[in-house]
C-alpha cells in the first residue's frame, strides 16, 4: 500500500507516515526554509543548493527560478555551490532531475518567503497583500517603498519548516522563464580561461600526489622496487598500502617524474583474465546473472503463450563498453589538520561521497567521523555519470592523512581516466515481435543482458571507492546494481517502449560478475534500449511495406509523443526534400520519452555513407514541459546529440585478457570538431506543465536515428555499435551471405 494519499491542502499529497504534506522535489527531505534561502545582505538573496554544476547550466536555471518567483533582479541572486556544511542534501545530481527536484524545491520555498514578506509589508502599510507590487525586489504600496526582503524579513524566522501553503506564480505572471537571452553564470570564466575548475584550484603549501595503480581490479603487486623508492629525491615520498601506491611531492613535475620512473620498475601479477573482447555477446549471455521481469502484460513469449501465426520477426542489438573520456581528468584536494578533514571535489554527490569516506577510513587507527569531514563542490569536467571524481577524492584523503597540515592535490593521468574510471556496461538486446495480417504489432518481447548501471558511493554497506579495494585491509567493491524501474531503472531504463502494444514482456538479465567496473553513464540503459527499440520499429515497418513515420504514429496513443514527431518533421529544412538526395545519403527517424516519465524527444538524422558514416544533419524536437532557460535546454539537447553521435560512430572500450588497452585518444577516439554535424533543436514550450529535465533525452533517439539513416543509405541493417567501418563491413558480408 502506498504511504501517500490525496490532500486538500494546496493539492499536495499527504505522507501517511507523519501526516505532513509531500513538498515539491528536494524540499520534501530538506523542509526548513533556512536551508535554502537567506536575506542577510540588502539587495541580495543567498541561495544554497545541493545539486551541482556539471556544465549542464543548472546554476543559471535555478538562478532564473529564484529571480522569477521572488521578483528580484538576476544580479541579486547569489548561488552557493553544494557544501556538506551548509545547504540542503539533495543526493546525486543525476537522472535529468535537477530542474524538477532542486528547481521545484526553490520555486516553492521562494513562493513561501515571498508570501511572508508580503504579509509583513501588509502589516506595516495597512493594505491587503494582493494590492501591493513587488518590483526589482522592493515592496511598494500606494507609492510607498516598504523596503526589500532583507528589511521586511528581519524579524521573521526562516528556520522553520515550509508550510506548503503558498502558490508559485502562474504562467501568465512570469517574465523571465522560457527566454533565450539569459546569460549563463558560468560561461564567461570558461570562455576566457579564468580559473574556475577544480584543476585550477591552488591552496597555500599544496603538495601534489599521483597514484600508481594495478592494471586490473584483482592484479597483485609482484615486485616492489625498494631501491628505487629509497633513491627518490629529497621531498618526494612514495609508499604502498597493499596495492595502493602513492607518490607525493612539492611540485607536479617532481610527482610526475617519480611516478613515471617507478611505474617502469613496479611489476604486477595479472589477476583473472578479462573476457574476450571479440566475443562479448557470448560472455554476456553465458555469465551468471539475476533474471527479472521489469514489465509484463498480456501473453508472454517466455511462457510459450504467443500465437504461432502472423509475421514473426526477431533481431539482436549490441552496445560495447563505453568510457566517460572526460576531457579534463579527475582531480581532488584534501587537507587534514589532525582534527578536521576538508575535501574539494567535483563529485556529483558530495553527501554520498562523505558517507563512503567514513566507511573507507573506518580501518584507520583513529577513524575519522562524519562530523569531522567537510566537502566542497568545485566544478570539474562534466561526465554525466560516475567517473573517477569520487575515487580521486579518496586518493587525496589518504595522502593528506600522511601529510597533516598540508593540502594534497591529486590529478589523474589520461591513462588513469580511461582505464580506471567506472565504465558504461556492454549491453545486448534481443527483440521479438508478432504482427497481425494488417501490419499491427500485437506481441512484443525485449530481452537484455548487461551489468548493473550503478556503483555510486553511499548506496552500499561497503565503500564503492577504488582505493578502498586496493589497500592492505581491502574491502571488495560492491557489485553494480540497477535502480528500480519506478525510479527510472538501470539496464532496463526505457526497455518498456512508449507504444500501445497489447502483449508486452521485458526480461532483464543483470550479470552477477563484473570483470570491468561498471556504473552510471549518461542515460544508463536507455541508450542501448532505445537504439534497439527504434531500430527494430524501422525493421518492422519496412518488412510490412509501411512508412516508418506512419508506422510509429499507428502504434502511438501519447499526444505529446505524436507532437514531438510532428514537430521534428515539420520544422526540418531537409526532411521534405529527401527524395532528391544523391546515392549514399540516408535519413532516419527515432523518438523516446526518457525514462518513460521525463522529456519527449524525436530525432531525424541525415548521413552520408561510403567507407564510413558521416553525419551531416540532426534535427531534434524536445518537450521538457515548462521551459526555464531556453538556451540551456537547447545546449543540453545539442550536447547530448553530439555525444551520442560520438558514441554511435566511434567509441568503444578495448582490452586484452589482462588490461584495458584504450588508454589514450588514439586508442579511444572521440568525435572531432570537424566531424560534428549541424544540429537544430526545436523546443516545444508548455508553460502550464511541470518542468522536466533535458540532459539525457537525446542519447537513445540519436543513436537509433543514425542507425536507421545508415540502413536507408546502405540498404543493410547494422545492429551493433559503434557504426564503424568494420561494423559496416561485417553487416554487408552478413547480408550477402544471408
């Protein structure tokens, strides 16, 4: 039974556990207004958030929401980055939920504060609150200026639980939201090269650290070069704690030189062999796994209930392991003064990371308590998932504990980043469908094999940080898990198609062995699942002689899905002229609603295929509900489309039986600037609908649209990613042999 029930209070739901209203977003778990807002300085509102800036523009969007709701200038809003000592705990910045969770919380908190200030102004003026005007943060009544928030709220205690009685502004009263001319708060520093990233941070007396890591998660130290360590220059320290080998020096040059020299002297004993990279599908289907049924209705294929008549079609799709490949490598700083530990990190979840640091330090002779640790978020290179940011924080902490009183900065190398960050799981999808005589899909089965898509910190009894598994008193890294489908899912994210099929079955096989460390990567399983679903829909349409767009419309009942499909084909400059294209140019279409609960996104792709695939154009239509920052939505969709293009055309983790071999840009290529297609984003604004995130909506539809366009150009279906020259050649040979 649900713990929530309908409430007459403002339309909120009441939590049956304690009888309090279910407040919007992160406000429900951070209910005190003082956690979010203070007005201690005239003309300024200080805003504290728990979500972090990853390049997605969330600081700008939240600033807009606050300025809109309080009727203050944008320049009056001062946002403070996430910090464990001050502000709300909003968990992870992930899942395209920041505008919903943090934005929803701030809108409600600001509405409450605005109502309090109006009530105070009404008491001072003797006029009704509704007769007053709030202009540029000042309260006006009958031509009289009653002051700003800091003046009116001097005697008002904001350290109270949000009552949930005020209403945010209706769409008709908004002046800032949905505009494209709002300047990003973080962009100028990045464009002009001013220090902003954690890699730029320098503290007085700072030392520099490096880690020499084993090649795989279970390789063991075979030879320790004691003589070389003893011969290190003065001021350079090196020690081994089990398999965790640290180098600390006063300068980066000295740290790098020592790490390079010792790296050639240390010898490792290989652990269990990695799978055969060229037989990954066999590995996925033969490895031990937990099988679940995330979704089922009507007749089941696995129980043998499908009818044997009608058109039966099946196909298998595959995605390899992917690396985050952040341009800026992971970095952290830590300082231990004997009593307090401070950490500067670009983690996406500083409170979760702090919990895991406590677990990882429990084995110390004097364990460090949670109350002794403060984490400060500092922007780093975005990765939209779980990269090495949390791991490098523990690296820095372990070195700082050995160097009390001095901050230690640890920067991973490019090889560290590509070989030791968590990766996105390899993913196999087997699709089966039955169509009746009219060409209507009646039965659908989606079966997938993958590792879990989350091993983030703070979610398991043992720490999920790399160095914790390498120390002498090591703890095993937790097995990657999948969030429940109700929370967005993991490997099964978007495995339930958005079509109206009478009979549906989704089977998930989550591997219970993890030869490579997998975790969250942008869109999680949605990238592979949407690629498979929308490629398969094209196959079914073409097999039955139906137009792919009309075929999708035939199976859709969601009006907002139909709207994004209509928008993308109507607003494209070239879709209507595709019959005029030369040979070798193809066009493809795909769509999905992210997580089946987030943004609607439709994509059409135009490609040129000869020895390889060249993407010429992408048109993307997106519905994110109420648009907060129009430029931010466009940037997110455009960036996701380009990243998805890179994944779909080029990216693939490579390894032999002993280690990951794609350890630099030549062996792990990403899309070059010269290969970036023209991307046009068409945003459908729905100001009366709740806002939903844009960050991950384009990943799956872009990959599927590209694969469908390749088929249109080549006449051959490529069902494996990346769509590389080798994959094209294998598909051509398979088609010729069939």
